[in-house]
């Protein structure tokens, strides 16, 4: 896949490294030093910040990607960038007075009345602003097909920042209030770094004139903003509702389980950084052949890689929690299994989401997101009260399946295409058989040895059908290059 395969590979390495750092934070440093209550507080604060972020960015990070390939000259592209940068400032000029007058009511609503969260309203708003502008500048890098460094800043940087702050907290060099201050400062340093790098890639000339077609851009941003707000709501409402209906500890247990399950998404997150602008270009050029190629290839390659990750995570889960050895965290093991099923289904669709969001049918995303957000609130409220954090996982799975089925049906009807093939069935069936075979293998005395032995067996068994049925020449070529360099 050329540039897609190359940048996706480097992005996967960044995300894998980021997950390793994040695992150290979530599974060892947070529980051992500040404690589960502190961990739950920080997770809830950042979750609430993610709920506000779409209101500031207003979907302009997606507008840059959709309309960039439509711009024929550098002047038009520069106008598009400045439009995306300056418009959120107008939004902030509207939001800040509201915050000044109604800050107590706003954060009372966001915190569900939790007094610990109410102590740090500045973190919620400050991180939301920094993250919103980071996403806009990261999109500018993506349309120039320079996603690797931006992806490093997006995935590795915040986890490394948290790691450093947790170590400083552990040695009592900083307290909780200082932790919050340095966390905010770190997010703004990241923003400064990506702005500098963006202007190095392409230094735009200042354009005070609105870009051509700015009205359609604004309509697109408005709907994407509403869809993004609903999507962020879906992602974080479970943690916020657990925080409200349960305890700080349960938020920590649930957050760790979600973090483990999210590893399955890593290859997709890496690939979509580069495929999104390519999909937008294919749509703008009405290149149907290229569009089908991108959809089928991304779906197939992601299914292969993510099926292997799914097996390695869920079949080693009990040993993994033994290594963590923190009281209470293993109670969320079933959350990992349930949520990872939904993640695998999502990732199997390939770049289907990019096709909808960058096409003229993008408005459907809004209705899908709104209905899913409503469904998420109802299901989380019902299932959290009856089944605790397992209920939140079940609610998440139902919402994921619902919205993804809607998207698959939409693309099948409007574009007459879908992401799956005969090889998709082969991958699914092989994954199911391997899971059934290895599930019954008992744990060895040493959990690290058990994980190592079981992982080698999983890779060996998975490699047999992959090479026998020749699922993907792209993945085979990557393995051959790695093997040639190592041996």
C-alpha cells in the first residue's frame, strides 16, 4: 500500500510504545502511589475535558481533511487553514463569558455533583482548548501526508507526560495541585511543538479573506461538531456515569479494562491517520476504484492484525491481571472481553467511517451519533445499576454494534460497496477456532512464562491460515522486510 503501509507501520510502533507507557501508568504507578481514588479523579477530569473539546474545535479538524484536496492553490489552502484556526477563537469568545457567569452550574453538571472534580474546573477547560487546537494542527500534518510525528505527539507524549508527573508525585516532589498545573502546562507545550512543526512543513501566508465555499465548510463543521460531541459523549459517558452511580475505585477498574481492550484499536488508529486524507481525495475526484481498494485493503489488513491482538489479549488476560497484582482490578476482566469484541467489530470495517464523514452523506453521521448517545445514556443507566461495571461494558458493546451496523448498511445502500470478502470470513473463523483451542490451556506457575508460551502458540497457529490462504501480501511483505533485517 506504499505510503499507507509505511506510515501506518511507524504509527503502529508509536502507538504500541504509547500503550506500554500507558500500561505502566494505569496498571502500576497510579494504583501503587497516588491510589485508585486519585486515578479515578484524573480519569474523570480528562473524560469531562473530552466532552467539552468538540465544542471548541467545532469539527474543523475534519473540515481541513475533507476540503484540502478541493483547494487547487496554496493561497486557497492557506485560507482554509486560517479559517480553521480563527473560527474556534470566536467560539471561545462566546464560551468564556458563559463560563464566567455559569461556571458553577456547568461544572456541577459535568462532575455529576462530585466535589473532588469541582476542585479543578481549570483543568477541564484548559486541556479541552489545548486538545482542540492540537487536533486542528494534526489534521494539517495529515493532509500533507506527514502523520508520523503528529501521531507520536498524540499518542506517546501525553502518556510520557503522565509518567513523569507520577514519578515526581511518587517521590513527593510535587503534590496533587502541582500535578494538575504541570499536566495543563504539558498539554500546551505539546500544542506549541506541533504548531512549530506544522509551520516547518508548510509556512502559510496570512489570509484575511474567507475561503471559497466557506458556507458549505461551516455547515459541514457544524454537523461534524455535533456528531463529534455525541461521539465524545458516547466514549466518556460510561466513565462519568460510573463515577456518579458507583465509586472512584470502579472508575479506575473500568478505565484500566478499557485501556487493555483499546490496544485492539491501535493498528486502526495508526492507519486512519493516513487513509483519511486519501479517502477524501478519492471522493473529491470521484475515483470509485480507488475508494473500493482503500476500503477492502484497510478492512482486510486491520482484521488480520487486530484478530491476532484480540487473541493475545483475551487468552492471556488472567495471567496479565496476576502480574498487575492490584486488589480489585481483576474484577473488570470480563469488561475487557466484552468491549474488545466491539472494538474488533469496529476495526473490521476498515476506513468505512472515513468514507461517510468525507462524502456528501456526512450528515447521516450526526443522526447515528445522536441516536447512539441517547441509547448509551439509557443503557448505561439501566445496566450500571443492575450489573455495575460489567453492565457499562454490555451497554458499550450494544451501542458499538448498533452504530456500526447502521454505517455498514448506509454505505452498502448509497455506495453499493462493503468492507468484507471471503477472506474476512476465513479470518473470523480462524480466530474463533484458535480461541476455542487455546482457552482450555491451563496457566503455568509463572504468569510471565505462561503469557510468553501462550503468545508464541497463538502466533504460530495464526500464521498457518494466514500464509496458507494468502490473506494479505502487504503484511507478508512487511514480515519479510523485518526478517531480512533481523536475520
